[in-house]
């Protein structure tokens, strides 16, 4: 059996950063990835996400359990299964989240995770291309974060329309303040996707102290007494095992991380005993607290313009393909969402709580994968901080079997009210004079759908996951009986085992989870190596209200 200092389960966003940092520190690392190498050409073609999301060879084709609030439907919750993980198949937009997200984590008792604490890690990861306030943005990191070089009159009209109904134009939502309207930033460089594997894993892949094993499905964590000592896995149908001298670090994501812990005897005792699994650590929170963003999408038939729907057919597609090959701005080099509008469902709120996204393209029945035959545009809406949470639970002891996934979308009345408000905000922007020249009619849900009850019914029947799954191995203090890991990311009740991915989030961030997952990987490296954390950012309350003084916040938490 091969033995390394550290074994990392998964090669996704957080894992790629973690492997990079650990390898650079000189320790030996083995990375186990269930999927293949990221050679599929559609991974690196930004527009190829419509292909990769439905490809089971590089994704986990997970689905949720049905509920009344999803009209009895099972909702796809696809996750990446290749080097780079979900960052190889996602929409490529880069959203850190709001300062209040991370201050909320710290206020729950997680020292060192407030906004001013994590901001230096965000800065360390990115190579911001374009104008930026360098108090907030990084220039020297491995991951290029770029602005959109491709503009469309519909996008400009939408931004003008949002400004006319009260949204401020915000050139950088990843800096002092998130609220406003503008173009999404993305992890696309010269028209190619830059996933976490390309940015962080490949630069250290040939180091002698790193072994990356693909098509290696982790089956269980191995223990020596109470200490994690390795991982059993399958590769090419053959069983194998790898040892960890220091630690095993689980980075499987919000579905696979709790699943692996449960299969290894860590989780709710009743669930484990139901499947005949010996209880190693009775942790009630493993698999609970599942959060995600749920979004219905308005589809509008456009006029007096050409939309992406027709720009990827016939000779136009050949022209766009030629531009993409020459690394010139092309529709094939676009992220999934183009324009954002972060706003408030209630003007009295201190910070945005709803997201509206816009793109000059539309999919049949409001779904990804197949573009409409008419010129169309899509406007999605979702609540940033859902109160509804669910769970992930194993169905059997078979590692290959998908677990039961239940996010409980819209179960909380507050979520329903904010979502209705967000849909109305989206409609108000689409109805502005700026959009009038391009707006022909609303195809979905249609002009006759007006009341709150009708809008909610539309959301029930047409809403989908934003693929922002988080929270199932929640971080929290010892006083929290449902916390799975502490603020050092150590799994409670055992030794030598940590979790470092979106599953440790106490609550899902207010935006896409890709950027904060990278941050978690970077911070985890310092925790694992016992290094001092990066010094907290010295912004103070005067810098746009973004974050509090970290030392003061942490002292208050320690006293509590």
C-alpha cells in the first residue's frame, strides 16, 4: 500500500487549491478523483457547458427527491466528476459573495472566517484582469478573473432598464459592495475556460511529491483506532488502498463528502445502524443543512435584434467558431450568465437578498440544453440566502449508489415570498422603456400569470437548481451539536480527518459557490500545515461597510 503524508479525496475546486499549496510546502500528497482527466474538449469551450452538464462520463447525474414545492418533479443537481470538479462544468461566473455572508459564519462561532479574515485568501488566488480596487482584488494569483469583452444591445438595454428602476451601476460586485447591476466577471481567459485543475493542479502535477489518481472512486475512509489512516478506493474495477501518515482530507462536495463520511461510520447513528454500518462517530449533522439556490426563469421573445439562439446555427456558428479559435470575442466564449442585478426584495433591507440574471438567449421550456428556435432572452431570479434546508443520506452501503438528496426547495414561507418579489423585480426591468424596442412578448410564464399564487405555481413547475449545493458538513463550535467540523475543519469525534469544500459552509453564500470553494481550499492549506493565517484585511468599517474589524470580532467570539 502506498502511503503519503496527506490523502485528498476529490480533485475539484477546493481540492485543486489545497493540493497546490500542500505540494508547494514539500509534503507528499495523493489526490483521488472518481472521474477522468479533464480532456473532454467541451470542458474548455465555455459554451460547451450545455454539453458537459448532461455527460455522465464527467458528471454525477444527481437528482433531488420530489416535493409539493417542485410540483412533484425531481430536479437535476449535476456535479462535476473530473479534474477540476464542478468548476469544469459550471457557468464560469466568479462571485465571492457578500461580506455579510462570511461575517455571519464568524458570528456563529467560527473564528477566523469573517470577511476580513477570508478576504486575503480571495486576493491570493486571483489574477484580476482589468480595473480593480486592489484593497479587495488580487493581481498575482493563479486564477485569471476577467471582464466580458463581448457586448450585446440586449444586455446594454437590460442594464439601462435596471438603472432606471433604481439599481446602481456597479463595476465590481466583488469589491466594496455587491448591490447593483452590471456584467458578471468570469474565469475565462482568451476565450477558454480556466478550471481549478488548470490553474492550480496542473502547475504542480509533475512534482515528485504529488500523485493524482483518476477514475479512483473512494469507497471508505480507513481508521487505525480513532485516527483516519487512509482511504479504500476502486480503480478500473479493482480494489485499492492508500495510506495517510498525517491526515485524510475529504473534498468531495456537498453531496459526496457527507456520503463518504456516512459510509465510513460517521453520521447520524440511526441512519448508519439502519444500513448495518458500525458507528464510529455519532454526528447528527452529517448530511443535514443542505442548502441551494432555486431559480425559475422568465423567457421573452425578442424582436429587432439577433440573439444567441440564431448565432449558433448554420454559417453563423462557423463564423463564431472561427473567432473562438482565433481567441477573439465569440458567443462560444461566453459564460452561462451575462448580466447580474443584485437587489432587495424589501428596500428596508441592509443588503441585497435577491439575484436577477440575464442572458440574450433562451432554452426550450426554460431549460438548459436546447435553444429556442425564435429569438429569445432569459431572465432568472432567485433568493440569495434561502431559509429552506434539506439533507443528503445514503440509500445503501454500495459506494456507487447515489444518495438520497432533498434540498426542500421553497419549504420555508420566507423563501417563497422573496422569490416572488425577485420575479417581479425581473419583470419590472424587462418592462422598462429601455427594453421596449426589443421586447415582443413573454413566452414563459406568460402575461396572464400575474398573482402571487400564479407566480409561485410557475416557480413550482419550472424552477431548477442553481447547482450551488452547500452546508452538509457544517462548520460550527463545540456548543453546536449539529456541527460536523470545527473552525479548523477537523471532523468531530475522530482524529486525522478534515473536510474542505462547500459542504463546510454554515450557510450557502449569497452568490455562486465556486469562488468561496476556492477560498476554502486556500485557507484549509494553512490550517492543515499549522501555518499562521494570512493577516486579516485592514479595511475597517469605513471601506464600504464591507466587514468588521476581524480582531474585535474574534475577541468577542472568544469571550462568548
